């Protein structure tokens, strides 16, 4: 299982290094703070150290001080892009812990919104990837077509991000008949667009030049380092929660993990394979949503429709549960423990996809060039704010206040100096 | 040709100012059209002027570890070098101001100076990003200079075989006055087309524009060479980039499409000259549009080894082939 | 081929919505003054869908002061005023989940499609939802 | 892989030290097929054996390690995804072990599953525990020089932070 390229002990190969270059915590290639220290030999990367933690906000800690309904919306704010994935996993964990059933129609609606989010997330990723390659035109064109699914989500849920749709025991809004045609229209739009996406990303010479055999994660490495989501699937690892452990609407349909083989390419695990998987998953999501819309069961939306009753039931609940959801970036995992007569969760652990793919970055970077750093960093579709959730500014509250005052004083002095 | 010193200074100032203005206007078009092609509105056409003014009033920061005098000197050298080329460029029907004092080889040297200046400035900044950028600029320079030199020398050599001995074939004025398209056979025309293609490919590299913007590569090395530059210094680099765009465009126009409309329209005097100047601007715009704007929105950034390979193999091969065809054309 | 798309884009309208104006005006406050005086116009925003979750509307008449909304609000937007048994909402902190609307047993709260809420003051009149303007003036701590 | 088979794999190596807590069956959609959670507990000395047995039988994916401060002990839950790859083939396994606060240490499993390193480093810094044999014992998320252990419920230095947060919340209302 072990491969010589997997080098956990990064300190060991620092000796023969020409120079090092820091990328982050803030850098134009990174949309969110993380620090990479690259050891370079010319343009070639021979070592990498990753230091996350700059976006820690203490969400689990905050969650343990709020009741479960408040925590639900807190979980939604773990990440703005997968803003349905965390609530879905969270509600699943709570429902499993408290033994609450979810009506079939609510399950279907959760599935639909989750898959719509996958479409928008993958298109967003494609744009970011293009930007990292210096191909801003594709960024603007892809983000333009992404508006369609954002508009659809807005009209279905009421919000463009942070949809606030799932609630423990069901969903908050129905998809009525008059809105189904909106969804159908948007899906048709994306079906027509799919070939353009394939042409622009998979058949474009300059994209191919920059992505083939760049950022390779082999099959064995992907398994050993527990890579998840499209990152793992690009290496040919058929891992997909919707397939292995089908939940909600996926239980009734046979979702297959998409690998580059579906595009007729032997999986290499490079950035090009990542693009293949994500583009094909857009097509897969369209199919899933259509299927859900066709076979949407009728019935109620929440098994406990009254909020006071729900709060009471949650307060009484005692138990532990896990929730899993295949987010666009990979599996989201929530563990929760509830105690009777306590409104807050007693223990809450969130595992976001980037956390799982953190280790996979190392072999992807090694041996490639500086020019490949942005696209490799982007290839796992990282989301630091998902991964980092806990932060303590200072051991001493007073110290941090002084620090702030110091900064204000310095900047004022500088302004005076410039203005003369 | 006798030009009084006073006159020369006046004309020189006009050319400098005109070149700078034109450069910024073309930059404005570049941003606007690129935005339009990307489905955006883009900044107003006068945005580059705002940018220069803004940068001029901003603080000029020199990093603590930088070699101060080198760091501050390089933007000036860069702008001075490209501005000097302006004096060697034929504008419409006008002969270049300094046509008698230098030739194509000098232009070739002057064109390399801004890149060298940026390189030295990058190393002087002593930041890892700037150093990586400077190394990349070095590789770029070595890659595109060769096909560029072949194209320019090839043209001059072919002209020397046609004009009477003793003509200054390396003078841009002479080259522009005797367009080769009509003077060579069919094979020669194919050769010329290949040389023109090579020059058009070199243009975005010379200007460090996508797909060849690797020394600056915003997403990779955060602006590279320019990472540490700010305020006035950055404004000077910005201006020299703008002027260089005009210079490269005008070079292509002078070498390959130096034709005027005044003869065709039967206009003489001031009207004819004005028509030629306008036509020159149109030609300049077309060249910049084709070789810079469209290319920059239509490609992803290449890697440094890919750039080197591109210029050393296909582009050099193209220019050699062009040269060969010109030679064969002379023999038959 | 991407170039075909690019050239088509050259003649197409840009996708960007030019709201409120296409380019930055020379003076923002000047423009806003002109718009208020009816001398200039701005491009309208894209129409919002009907059931957009925007600013919350509050009907104090119906409110029974049960504090259920205070309990479920994730952002602690809602302040309970014990003397009047009514609530006050600080919209600047609102996350627009509308859970309070779902929780309200007497339908005193409702969502509106009003989303243009940018302001320089978190406590400006537009960003505080409470019983009625008259009551607000009485409750405001002006004597401080 | 079915939960019974998975349990058999574990008992096969670890024997009677494995406590089967429960098997949970969830039915989603039309309810035709169940999906399973398996919850088991092993003593901390046998954790490596249990993980080793799983590695020999399948390629387990370690999802994360969650922890729970329950007074004088810390419960560690190793969340594993076993048997992935086919339709309905995976079981969400929760492997529980517990560590007393008096001897807060556990053996690393990152030599068996290299992907566990992130989770182990996180537990190390957030609970202040020792992971024996961990190849990289630097802080991952917390600052390099941090000595507080935020997930410990007996962490005194967090009281101040909490008071500060309360003060901020109060300050935020207009009348304050």
C-alpha cells in the first residue's frame, strides 16, 4: 500500500534544498488563507509543508452553546459554497441521534437542492481552475453560466447561498408544481451547455498543456491518504457516499462513482482527470435531479411541523448519531451526541472534505513546478473555512486588545508621515 | 536631411507625448475589448490614465533588503529605452526622426533593455517572488530573441539583395519605404508571411502578455518582477509597457504593412498626411488586436519550459523556413 | 472553439448587470443627491423572485411576546423588550434564514423581498425593525 | 460488506475485547435497502490490532477521529468508511476507545493508514494528548506556540474568551 512518494516526514528532505518560497496565508492564487512552504530546486518542488488554521472560527465550540435549531444555521455557515452539505449532514446526524423520521418528499427535496449545489459548485470550481491557469476568459464565461443555477436556487429556496432549506425532521419549503418547470428549464439549459463545457475544458489545447500529468495522485496514494470526493475519483478510486451508502433520494437510484474511465481515459489522477470527473458529475447531477422531479413522492414536508414541538422533542432526545453527505468536494461528516434535558449538542464534530484531502496535496505537489502550484492547490477544490473551524486569538484577552491599538497607532502615524 | 536642433527637440517632445498617450489609449482599448469578449463591461477607456495618475501620487516603497539605487533606476531605464525606439519608428508617411543615427540592430537592443531592466529590478528587490520572476524573464528573453532576430535580419538581408549596394538596408525608414511584398516572387511571399507570423507570435512574449506573462504570473508568483514595485516606479513600468505595445505594433506595421492610403485616394499635402496617420493608427490597432488582445483572452498561461520549447522549436523553425524561402526565391 | 465564442461576445451585451450605474460616478454622494432630486436615473436592480427571504416585516399588533423567535434566531438578531412584551430586530446582523417567521405562532413576522439594505450605520432606522416609529422614538435612549 | 461480516473481522483478530455497542439500520427513500452504522468499542491497547484487521480485510478510509471530553476520560471515536466501492457496499464504522485523563496517550495508526495523520495531529493539539509514534508532532491548526487545549472541557483559559464573546454580544445592541 505504501508508495515511496508518500513522505509524511517532510522535515527529513529539507537538506538538499536550494531555496524556499512561502505561498500564503494570503496570496493571489489562494482564495482563502492557508500557508504552504515550498522547498524548491529551481522551478521544481522537492518539499512542501502545509499549515492550515488561519480561518479558525470556533464553530463547533459555538455550536455547543446554542440549541440545535440555531446550530443548524451555524453549520450552514461553515462554508458558503457547500451551504447545503453541512446542514444535510448535520440534520442527518441529529435525526439519527434523536430517532426522527424524514418524510419521503422532504428527502427528495433535500436530494434535489444538494445536487443543484453540486452543479453550481463544480462550475464555480471550473472557473477558479481556469483563473489559476491564467485563463480568465473561461473564468468569466463559466461564472456567467453558473448564474442560471444560482437563480434557480434563489427562486426555489429564497436565498442564493445559505439556502436555509433543511430543518431537523424535514425541509422548510416545498417545490410546488409551478416551480418544477423553472427547474426543468434550467436543467435543459445545462444539458445544452454540457458539450460547450467539455470543449472548453477538455478539448482545449492550452488547458491540456497545463493540466495533463500535473498534480498526479496515484490510485494507491489516494487510498492510503484517504482522499475523498472528486480528488479520489480522479485517481480511479470508486468512492462516493451516494453509491456506497445511499441515503435520501439516492437510495432509490443507482448512482455510480464517476471516474475518468467514463470519458475513456485511464485514470492518472492528474488535474485533467479532476476536470473530467467534475464535468461529468454535472451531467450526472442533472440526471439525478430529473429523476427526482419525475418520481417526487407526495406527502408532508416535516414529520414534526411545529417549532415548539420540535424544540421540545430535541430537548428530550438522547443519543448519538452520524451524518454523511457527498458534498461537491467530497464527503461531509458530522458526529453529534445529545443528552436529555440539554438543548445544546454535548459533542459535535464536523469533518469537511478539504480536511480529508489535506494529505493528498503533498504527493500532488512533489515533483511539479512553481507554475503548477495554483492549479494543484485548486485541484482538490479546497475550502479552508470549512476545514478550519476553531480559533483562539490570544491566551490573554488584554494582549490582543493592545495589539489592535498598536496597529491602529502605527497606521495613523504612517498616514501622518505620508500626508506630511 | 538637416533638422535644426530646436525643431528636433519639439518634434521629439511631440513624439514622446504622442507615444505615451497612444500607448495608454491602446491599453484602454485592450482592457475594454478583452472585457467585452469575456462578457463583462470592463473599465472606461480612460482608465489607464487614471491608473497612471493614481500610481504617481502613491507612496513609492522600497523594500528594506532591496538594492535601493538599482531598484529605483530600473523603471527609468526601461521607459527611456522604449521611448528612444519611438524616434526610430516611421509614422505614417513621416520618416523617423533619428533615422540617420541608428538602425534595426539598435532597435533590437533597445527592445531587450526593458526586459533586462525589469530583470535587474526584480533581482534588486530581493523578494523570492521577484527573483523567480526575474529568472523566468531571463528564460523568456533567451527564447524569443532568436526568432525575432532571424525575422528582422532576414528582411534586411533580402532587401540588401534588391536595393543598390550602399543603401542602409538596416534602417527602418528604408525598410518601410520599400515593402518587400512587391519585390519578391511567390516563394518569397510565403517566406515573408512566415516571418510575419513569427513576429506576431513574438509580440505578446515581448510584452509579457498571456500566454507568455510568466514573469508576472499573478496567480503563481503574485506579480513576480513587479511584486515589490509600487507608486511612481510601478507607474513608469506601466507606461513603458504601454509604449512598448505601440512600439511592437508599429514595428510590425513598418516592416510588413507600411502602405499608405494617400496615393490611392489621390490626396496630397496635409490631408494626405492626415489620412496616412489615421490609416497608420488603424493598422497599429489591427496588429495589436490580433497579436495581443485576442491572444491574451483566448489562451491559458503557459509554463516557462513550454514557452522556451515553443520559441526554440516551432517559432524558430518557422522563421528559419521563412528565411530559407526568401533565399531560394532570390536564387530562382 | 473558444475564439468563435469570443468574437460573438464582442457584439453581444455584456452579462454584467450595470446596477446602479455603468461606471463609477465622479461623486457618489452627488449622484445620489441627483437621483433623490429626480435629475438623474440609475439602472434598476434585477427583479427579485417573489418569495425571496429579505428583510423581515414585523406586525407588533399581532405579537404576543412569546419569545419563540428569540429562541430560534441563530444570529441573536432579536432583542426582547420586557416592558412592552415586544421585540426589536437588528437587521444588520440578520442572516435571512427566516426561521423566526416559521417559528412565530401568530404570524406576526413575514419575509419581504426587500434586500437593498446597505448602510453605513448598523443602527440606522432602516436597519432596526420594531413596533412603530412613534414607539421607537419613545424607547430610544436620547437622554444618554 | 455487511455489518456482521465486519464484526467478524474485528472479533477474529481482537477476540472478546471487542464490545459490540449496536448495529443501526437506516432506511431511506422507498425503504427497500437498509444502510448500516456499526458501533463497536475496543480497549485502547487493542486499537492498533483492530485497525490492522480492517486494513487486512479491506482498504478502510478513516473519515476522522472525533473526541468527547466526559469528565475524567476522553472518548475517541475513530470513524471509518469500510467496504466502499460498490452500490450499498459500505458500512459506517465507529470504533470507540477511551483514554483516561491521567494517562492521556494512544498509539498512532498513521503507519497503518497514512491518511489518519491529520486527524491524529488535530486530536494531539486540541486535547493535549500524546500520540505515541506520530511522525509529525507539530501543531496543525493551532499556532505553533499554542499550549491551550480548546476541546478540553476543563480548559480554564477559555473562560476568558467566553466572557469576551458575551461582552461583545451585549455591546452589539443599540441601547448598551
